C-alpha cells in the first residue's frame, strides 16, 4: 500500500491497515511497492474487482464495519461463482471529510473480522483523500485448478438452471432500509431481511463444489434475471424461468404481503449474492445430494433454451420477456 503523507490521518493507515496484511507474508508488511502472488503448480489465479461509492452503493450513515464487510463479501462472491478459493485482496480507499479516523478504524475492524471468517489477508493497495464522496474498491484474488474456472459461457440448450439460497431477501431489505414499507409487527423478519441486504453470504463452499458440475455460473448482483441474462449472452442461448419456482424465504413471503414487491420484482432486484448456475440434466441427482450435504437450497428454476434473452413465466403461464431495458409482456 502506497502511503501518502498528506495529513495526520494518513499516519493512521499503518496503524489500521498494515496489521491486516500480516497473515500474507508476500505482502511484506505493505512496505514494498508490490506484493507477490505465488501460485502452486497446476493452478490459475482468478482476479475480480468491485467498488462502492458513498451515497450510491451504501448510505453515508451505514455502519463502517458493515460497509467494509459488504465490499469484501461482494468480491468474494465473484470468486465463489467462478469456483475459486480466495487468497487475499488489494484495497484502494478514497477517504472524504465524512470518513474521519473513527470511521477508518471501524472500517478496518470490519475487514479484520471478515479476514478471520474467510481466511484471507490484505495484500496491498493505495490510499488517497478526496473532496468528493468516499469510495472504496477491492480486487480479490483467488486460485482454482488450472482450466477449471467456471465461465459464463458454458450454458447449452436443454440444461437446467438453478439458484442457491433464497432470492429477493436483499431487495426487500433495501426497501425496508429506504423506508418504502414497514414490518412493525414482525421485527424478526425485518431484521433478517435487512441483514441479508447489508451482509450477503458469499457461497464459496458451493462455488468450489460446482467445479465439474456447473456448465456456467454467475453471482447475483444485478438481479437474478439480469445476471442470468449475462450467462445467456455469453453462452449464445436463451433462458426460461418459472417465477413460481423461485426460492422465496418465509420472511420474504411475510414481507411481500405488505411490501410493494412482486415475484418479478424480487427476481429483478439485485444484491442477493446467491449463485445462479446451469448444469446438464444428467447431474440432477448429484445436485440434490450436494444441496443436502451443504444444507443450502439449490433450486431448479428453469431451463436453458435455444434463442436469446430471458423469459419469465408467471403464475398464470404468461411469459414476460426480460432485457436490459426492462420487461416486455407478450
Ligand atoms: Mg459477479
């Protein structure tokens, strides 16, 4: 991490961030110009980046440790979808007038907790000050057996489409956070949905288990239907999704009675950080067993078809065509 001596606050970088690099010996305590990435024979490095800007990707009054945790987790989620095992990450921070030393300390504490949870370490990065809103970017680095990274481009017509966990919790959590509706009588569900929005769980164990099983995979960050659309585009196929087959949590079902949110909205709202993947029909049994072994729902929600784009089938059998510009009923 390049340290720039601009103000006293940046002296704090060494205090708050250098300890995060201790667990990765080839980061040299952040005292060199670069870190070293040493892979084992027969492995590929998988690299992915995600950024967050105050007021755009998080609320300026969000807890700093949660902001840090979500930033790291969204990056780990991308590694998960590729079947990779995380090694560490680079962090670039642009601190604003609103993110003083207390904020910075809490942000670093958040990262420390996540590092223990996911066995990763800080490998380097850069720090600057900005007159604009604070922004943070992480580049996560993982490893995978050579050639085994799960691409977006392997889906073939006739294969099944699955999604892990539950879809729509994070969207409802965001609506709650924005005050678009209330769940006053059910605080337990409200807390659960908010948590799912603020602190997604990267499906790392699942991702690794999908190597050799899934033909294509993506993590759900833009919304299930949009991200499935990315698989379709890269694979040159279409997809048909049954909205009634979507795995909706009981907390989300309760909230939907009050929230301005349909199943189509849950499938379009982003931030679930579940894994959407395709797989040949021949491995259906293996996926059922994998779901039981992980204690994680893996729900078959549709099929890969010839053509282009994503088609969502409603409860009444009507088809809704989904593309980048929105929905078209036909
Ligand atoms: Mg992604």
